[in-house]
C-alpha cells in the first residue's frame, strides 16, 4: 500500500490497460510516454535479463530519477554499460537481482512482502532479498520497526551501494539506527 502506481510500459501492449489493485491503469509504449502522461519519477524494471540494459538506459533517457531493477541474471557486461549510462544521466539505480526498497507502511517499490515491515526508526540495507525480509522481521519482532529497507542486490555490478546509501540514512530524520 501507499505506492502510487501510474501505469506500465510494454511497446507490444501500448494502449491497453492493466488491472492493479482494482484500477485499470494504462500501458504505455515507452518510458518517455509514461512520464509525459503521468509525471512518474521512479520505475521498476521486471524484464528478462537480455533486455535489462536497454530498459535501464531507456529510463535514464526519459529522465527517471530512480530505477529499481528486480531482474535476476542480468549480464555483468550489460550492467556495466547500463550503470555508467545511468550515472552519466543522473539516474540512481537499485539492483539488479534485488527485492527493491520500502518505506514501512508508506511506499513499496519492488517485490518485498510489505506486511512484515512495521513502521519504526531502524534503517536496513542488505545484499540478499531473503535476508532483507528476515532482518526486518527480526527487528520488528524485537519491538522496533523499520524506517526504510533497501535490498541492493548481490550481483557484481549494482546501483546504489552501502557507501552511497549510509549517508542518505544518516540524513533521514526518521532513521535513528
């Protein structure tokens, strides 16, 4: 809950709609079309590995601020090119091979089981999707909660790293630990 999903992108299904939580949302032919129609600023990438680099670069070209790349098995060489392209175009990325990012009880961008993330002030970063969920579950079971959790992915080439994310958590007034 809380995520404002505005549509999907699939060139072969442009003009159709997709049902998301009971709402018929538009399918666009490109990320640029989606941004023009919706003012979207984040994208989630769920494409086969062979298409990841193109999807990331298309999002960067369109001016997306953050791309969360869920795809597993992205070719390393493709991700090297896609990451360099993203950085050059000012787009942040999370992943690939990640569960995404969640601000507990506010917004989820990815595939995490949102119900285990209870609101609190502990920030969480993990390379492992499963350990992201397990860590959040343990923090919450001990009576604390999660401000934001980021599953950064465990691939050789990833977007935002621990080193880049830690200052963001330090600057977040809702994260105390």
